[in-house]
């Protein structure tokens, strides 16, 4: 029952069944509900905050869970994708789930699924969702924070009730599954709303904000805007290379502004990170009944949220050591799995703010990301590259190298972009970049690729 390697073996079969994401209808949730009933409806044992959106939902969810834990609650977090270790998807009280508990919940879930009459076809994500919900019940959490995997309406996480819904920034992604327009994509995300349940809304485009307000009114959902948390970076004191502000100004619901200095070891401040922190601060305050917070408590909440990290979310590392190569280091490494237009725009802007010009770029994209909407921002990213690498495909969702080359040639200004250098694997790219360690390396576009890269680096 607690055999963790055996669980990974059983799960592998389901992972290989769906090499690409496909559109889902509401009917796909019925088998998930049957599975939850077979497991004893564990999702009813705790309060849930449900997070949907396009960008920032994983980090917003992780920050939300951390703040709930800081407030004295027993917490669970379910997010995706994982980068290196599958246990990254399920956290308890701020730490990865223990292998024995994961195995216990996992085998219970797979046994229940495989013993149902007329066994439905469950996706890998369906089963991981059920495992997380069961693990949270076994551990006796007070609050669980669930990040949707894809969309919202027909996502496996949407079989639960909820105390609060959080909608992060919504943009153009997964067009082949969720719809070809921003309006269609937004309606899919809005499927997580429930009548009378409070909604926290991140800053949105006018179209998306209007649709959210319209649906919240129709369902009688109290609506709160996360921008009211008011987190603003302040210019750094003295020279920094790259520029990385450590001071912020907090405007908390009409209170006098509060200026905070973050510790040197804190993750670099970025606009997406501050937006996620505002989402989490607002969501937790609403979920806990709007407790009164003095300035010291506000400072503690803000520092706590901004200390949370997830691998590969616009992540900056410096002086990076490489495993098995004594003395080999890269001065600067940027890791970003973002693969939609808004995420790539944010990466371009952040590289400029950090002053990381003329980097080497390691780019991998899934086949379904080679869309027209990505062309402009990707062109801007690649235009600043000194070298451009990719690798031979290593998973079923990666396009052939020649298809990626053709897409890049078709970008605006594609004939002026650096040629695509194809390496057999990410280790070969790393070796090439170590010949010029002062040149920044930007690894972008794929969490799969980051999962291959990170084990080659020292922590």
C-alpha cells in the first residue's frame, strides 16, 4: 500500500495514454465524480480555494497555500505541471508530500478506479487530482488550494465544492482545446464559479474583466479585485547587476503606505511575481473572513508570499554550478517554462529590466504552441539572442526540429534571427554555453525541457 516505486509504475501506463491534450466536455467529469464517491468523497473534508487562469495560477496557488499555513491552518496544495519530481504536484503544510503517503493515496485511487463497474477511461490528470484530494483527507488538512490543469469548466479539479474562486490573468493559450478567441477561453475558466461563492479577480484586460463581472452578477458571487492589495516595486538603492529591486511599497486597502525591504536571498521581484502575491494576499484575506491586520502582520504576510518559489516560473539564478564539472559555472541563468504570448512578453520585458542582453537561448516548444498569436513576442525574444539552441525531440508533444525551424523562419524578421543550432540533448547545450560563462543562458518555452536541465545543475 505504501510502495512508492510500484505506484510510479502503475501511473506510467496512464501518462502514456494521452500524449496530447484534447478538448473535454462536462460529461468527462461524471467518471471523476464516481471515482470520488468510491474514495469516500474526500473533497468534502476540507475547505477549498480553486484557482484558474492562464498565467500565474501556479505561483498564486502556492503563495495562497503558504499564507494559509502562516495563519495557522493545516494546508494542502495541488498544482501542475511538475518539473523534476512528481511530488511537486502535491504539497502538505508547505512541503512535498511524503512518498509513503503519496503511495497510500495513489494505490487507493488506482484500485478504486480499476474496480469500478464498466471502468471509465481516466486521464493521468484525473487520477492525480483524485490522489491529491484523497491525500489531503488522509492528512486532515483544513484548507486545500487547487490549481486547474487546463481551462476550468471540464477540468478534473472542478468536481469539488469551494469556499472561494481565484481567477488569475486570462490570456491566449491552449487554443486547440479551449477556443480560438479570448472570450471563449474566458468562459471555460469561468466554469469554476459557483452561485454565491466569492471570486477574487486579478488584473484583466477590459474584455475579460467585463465577462467576469457579468458572470459574477448572474451567479450572485461577491467579486473582489486583487489589485487592491497594491504592491509596487521601488528603485534599488545603489548599483545592481542585473537590476533587481528589493524594496516595495504596500498599499493595503486605504491604509497608509508601508515600505518593506526584502532580504537579499529573496527571489528577484518581477511584475508577475508581485501580481501573484497580490492575488494570494487578497484571496486569503477573503477566505479567512477579512481579519484585521496591523502593519506588522501585513509586512509578515507580504514577505511570506514573496518568498514562495516554484521552479521555472521566470526564475533567475546566478553563479550556477554544474554537476560533475568542478569549477564550471554560469554567471546568469534564467528558467521560464511559459509558452503563451503573455508569458513570453513578460520574459522579454524582464530580461530588459535585468540588463541581460545578448543571451544564449535554449528554446523548446510543444507542437500546439506553434500558433500565430505567439509569433510577435517570440520574435522579440529571439531577436536579442547571441545564439539559439534547441534539442532533438524527447517527448511526444515536441515538434520535429525542422517544423520548429520552419516556424521560426516564419516569424517577423525571421531572416535576421540567429540560426537554430540543434543539440542532441540539454547537456550538450549546457556544455556549449560553459565555453562563454559570462553570457546569460535563457532556457524557455517548456517545463519538460526544464525537467531535463535542472538535474544537471547543483541546487
